[in-house]
C-alpha cells in the first residue's frame, strides 16, 4: 500500500452522506434533492432493515445521483449492488469477505471497508485493494493521545482515501478538512428537513473551500 509523499499537496475534503435508516423512498428523494441544491456531494451510502427497503431507496435516488455525479453505495449488499447498477458497496473490515466481494464485483465497482477504529484492519484492507477505508472513531486504537485523530493520521500517511464516518458538526468538519481527510460525514441533523439539508451542504462546502484556500501555497 502506497504511502503519501511528504511534499504531497493538500486535498479538498468532500461530503459523504449517509441516509438514515427507515426513511420512505420519496422522503429520502426530497431530502437528497435539497442537499444537492446546496452544493458538492461525493457520495450517498444507503443502508436498510431489509434488502427490499435498500433497493427501493436506491432506485428512488439513483437518477438524481447520476445527474449530479454522486456515487451511490449500498451497505454490505454486493449482490443487490451488482443487480441494480449502483456504484459500489461499503462492507465490514474482513479480508476474506473483501476478497469474495471483489471477485463478485470486479474492479469497476467501488468497495470500501468500514474499519471502526482499527488501524490494523484499515492497513490490511488498504493493502488488499479497498477503494477507501472508513473510521467512525476519532482516536481509534490510540486513545491515550487526546489530540490524535485517526482519520487525519491515516490521510497524512496513506494514499488510500479515508472516510470520517462519525457525524461531524462544523468545527469537526473544519478540523478534518484541515487534516486533508478525503471524505467527511455531516451531522445527521441535515436530514431533519429539506432546508436543513440544503443549508448544511451549502455551509460545509463553503467551510471546506475556506480551509482549502487558507492552506493554499
């Protein structure tokens, strides 16, 4: 797995949205449409209580996502992902599972690995070829250092993209963006209403633009 060069240029973070479980397809479409009006979104991850509910949600938002060049990923549903033609999946950090899913989906579909707070799992899956690793723990397995940020550390060391999967308020997004974390999940309050979705995406894009501009040489 390649490590970043010390002189590598800083990247601009992008938004990684996670749809709440239990939304009706028409409600998710309304909220997702509003979010896209707010600005740049990289990805939408969809999970559900049943495969049929995931399929209904994905089918509802795929036209919008395609129109705005947003990747749609399913949470650990590779058979469904291949059948309905979304962009890929996020799976758990299990090497043999990753290898099975990669054989199933090939190299053209995205496979990300959810690694919770494990650096070891992330390095193992990154080495195996995962398209991204996702952490939902700031400190991970180094809790003794209160200033340590696992997503920022990963993004400073490795070329495999990182998703900060814990919902982050604006100041958290600022810190992650300043640390060149490639993808950041906004606070789940964005899903409370269309106006909340649009405003949060707009405000966070402005914040990430500001961070990128501050860090420019």
